[in-house]
C-alpha cells in the first residue's frame, strides 16, 4: 500500500559537480568524510558526486584478483563521468581499520597485514586511475583517514598521493 508523503525536503536543483569522491560506507566515518569534503576539499553539496561503497576505491587495486569488483566500479565511474561532463577530479578516501580488508583473503593480499595492504593499494591508485580513465583527463587525489586519538573518536586525513 502506498502512503503519500507530506513533509518536503530540499534538493540541489541543478548540480554542477566538478569532483567525484569515492569513499567507504563504514558508518563510523560518514560525518568525518562529509566535514573533510566541506572544510578541506572546499566542496559543497552539488559540487561533488559521492560514490559510497564498502572498501572505497580498494576494489580498483586488484584488477586481476578481484575482476568483478573492478569491472563494476569502473562501469559506474565511467557512467558518472559521461553524465557529469564537468568532473575533472577524483578524490579517493580510505580509512584505518576498514572492514573490507578483513574480507580479503591471503590470495589477494599475499599475506600482508591489513593496514599495510591498504596503504600499498592507495599508493597504486593514482597510477591505475590515470591510466584507466585517461580519456577523461582527471586529476586524482588519495587520502587516508587515520585515528588521531587513542579512544578512536577523531580522525585526521593524510594525503597519500
Ligand atoms: Zn571501510
């Protein structure tokens, strides 16, 4: 049965996004990601397209070992770049203690520790993206959100590439 809504919510009527931001869906970090995007990347709602997916751009790091993740992400990102022709920049944000990395088997990681593997993957991403999406001429920036206090209530964002 359909119930007609009565409350209304504002939308961005004509967005002109210049940036695609790919980050993890971990609920602990959403508020920090939004604040970081606004405060440090200086992007408001409508100026960027968020792609929120478990593990963030990690699925791009393993085209041979995780081919389905890779193809899915590439397809979605290409379609967004075609839809929003003014996007010139991709920002990739991953974070400490990412659950996605706990799901990766030794076959993918070669037995590396999770954080070590993630930092290794993040370091490779600018090259992968630049090659992969070269026809779009994109600037790629990569950030890593790491805990800034012992109780893990705050994060800070390191620029990786
Ligand atoms: Zn995560």
